[in-house]
C-alpha cells in the first residue's frame, strides 16, 4: 500500500547512516542468493532497489519501510515475527501478494550454510530496534480449557465479530465465507458462490418440508437458499453475535422468517429430542479441534434421523505422504503461530482420513468425498483482489492493521491451496436406517444435473 510516513519521518530516515542501507542490501542479497531468476523486486526505505527482477516487470515488490525492518522480520526467523512485521507495516507488498506468499516456500530452505546464518544474525543484530508502529490489532490469547464452549465462543467471536460491513465489502452477495464452486473458473465470485450453495443442496437431496440444521451458519446464505429454492424448514446456529443479528435481518428481508431461524448456540447445546432430516456444516469444522472429533460426530449422529444425510465441508491438512517434513496445515495452525494469534485462535486442521475415521467411528457411512482445493485457491484470490480494491472503504470499519491481517492471511491460504499444502473436502455422510439401508441413488448424476 502507499507510504504513510510523514515528510519529517522520511527526512529522518534519509539522514541515518548509510551503513544501514548497505547492511540491509547485503542481508537481502545473502538471503536470496540461491533464489534463481528473480521475479520480484525489493525497494529500500530511501527509494533505492536492493533486488530487481531478472527480466520483465516484477510480479510484486517488497517494500522495506525503515532501517530496523529486516531485524523485525527475521530475528528470530519465525512465521509469527514475519507476519507481525507485515501488520506493523515494517514492510509492505506492492503487486501480487499471493505470488509474494511463495517466498515462504523459499526462505526455510534457502540453502544457507552455518556460516551464512552466523553472518546474518550478526548483521541483523547490528540494525536498529526501533522505527516500528505502535498500533496494531491485538492478538487473542483465549482463556479456559481448549475447545471448551466458553473458549470456543471467544475464538469464534474474535474472528467473525470484526464488522459485518467489513466482510460485506469483499464477500459475494450471499456473504458466503467459504470455498466457492466454479464450473469453468471464469465465473465471478457471486455466481460461483450461488453455484456452491446449489451444489450442497443437491448433494443433500433436500425436499420440501424437510428440517435442515446448518452448524455454523455464518450470515445465513445457505439457510436462505435452501428455504427459498427447496422449501425446507431451516435452522442455523452460530457463536457470532454479529453474524446472527445480520442473518436474521437478511432472512426477514427475504420473507422467510416463518421457515428460517438463527440461534446463538454451540453445536453441543442443540437439543437432540427432535432429530433433523439433513445436517450441513460449511467452514465451521476447523474450529472443532482434533480431540473433539468423536464428540462432534456423536452429536451430529444424535441430531440426525435414521436415513438422513450430513454434509461436512472443512479444510484439511495434507498427510505427510506428500513429502513434507510436517504438514503445512499443522504448521500454519500450530499454537502461537500468526494464524493462531491473529486470525483463527485455536483453529486446527486434521487429515481427511482422521475426519472420515471419526465419522465412521460413531456409525456414519461415507457416501461421497469431493476435494475442492483448486476452487478455494481461486476463491481466495477473488477475496484478496476485492479486499484490496476496497481498502479505503474498509478503513471505515476496521483499522489498518486489521485490514493487513486479512490481506496477508488470505493470500497465504490461497498459495497453500494452490500448492497442495492444504485441501478442502465435502464429505457426504449417511445415517443408515435400522436395516442398514441408505436410500441413496445408484449414481451421482443428481449432484451435477444442469
């Protein structure tokens, strides 16, 4: 984004010893010595360039804001430090921020020798500590037992209660905050999200008069679509007060208050005495936690009538068989990471086989599993572009650090999906009747009819 420093601040930076410029330039060139053909540029605080693209225009430019920026970014060299340096505006990214997220693939394996590392630490320590912003979105350190109802409520509200108006700027018209569904890849985000809602309803084979429960209903987009297009009686639950309030307004505006409702409720609190015909959970599963998977599916089992269907849509980590030392999803959402501190406190990703094993463990039959990985990479690219286009409007509802949190986290996730580091699956589960019958069609053609 633009340079927000004052003329006096910029003059001060220009008057600093030239050794800071020389040292920063040398550090950058040592870090990226093994990068190969450069497709990006690095601009220092005085306007000079440390790195220029090998050919053509840069895909993005790293902007180093002040002499202490590299120290803030790399000492110690953690993902949390780098993320905080970005939201503090110690450095910025101009251009394609999703392409810039690819540097996270290079930096951990930059081919630096022990001597290189010792030299870099010495040079970083010689840079000043100061020149950093004092204002930023505070991270959350939730209290209570991990994944208790009280702590989950804190974590969910931290992320989703930021501002309904902020989300509305860059989400689609239905305000669906989960992976869209593209038939060609050329659709706009509004079309792709409507296609996703329809895809889910077809998988669930919704029929008029059926009772549907949406676990983690967000701003009500799926509830409204299912009630309007399929005639179901739809109930949604969420832990976000702001989501619930707006969802109820949108339901009323659609004239569906007689068959749609939103409750401020934890999934563990939903009464089980009147089971639902169909269950759906889209984008809530990441908040459950690996230790709570059996409880989650046990509750879903109790909430569903025999012969019913449950569609569970959630992000998953990728198993170590893909050759990673540690799964990217587990690393990204580990405790005290940038994502854990500033984006999704207590969020956890598990492998799809763990999810399906837990579902089968309580009695569900797995009927269909679909990966939408490429769809989520593209969805996030749409969101990032729309967020950047609405930068100035967004600042009416959130501060600059909060804007930057969303910008960097969504860019990083888009890169993770595109590179097969994380995945997202829709698992269709059946609670068979007492005779073991699922009553499902012979083929999947019903899912894809035009």
